[in-house]
């Protein structure tokens, strides 16, 4: 996946029987979180959170491309 350099800050926070994993992308300043079982391996939780980060970065990239392709309405008023 060609989204960023892959430099992330990862935080694990236990919350009762769950583990919250937050991932912060240092290049795009994007943050995502997942919640999993506290007994799951940290590596599995980390992989899942990074997969979610890749998904969000690709989605944001596609939305920016679509927005750039739309031509702004330069007419005054509203179209009814």
C-alpha cells in the first residue's frame, strides 16, 4: 500500500476487559482507534489497527481526488 511512510505512534490502553489501541500517523496527522479483547496479543491488535489506518488513509486520499475533480459552481445564487 502506497500511503505514507508508515511511521506511526501506537498506544495501548486497557479498559476493563478490553484493550483500546490508538494509532497516529505522523505524516498526515490522522488518528484511528480500535477496541479488542485484553487477552488478544498486542501484535494482532497492532496489525488490525494499522490495517484500519491504511483503510482510512486510502479513503481520505480518494475523497480528496474526487473533490478536486468536481468543478465549483461559480454562478451566484442557488439552483432549485
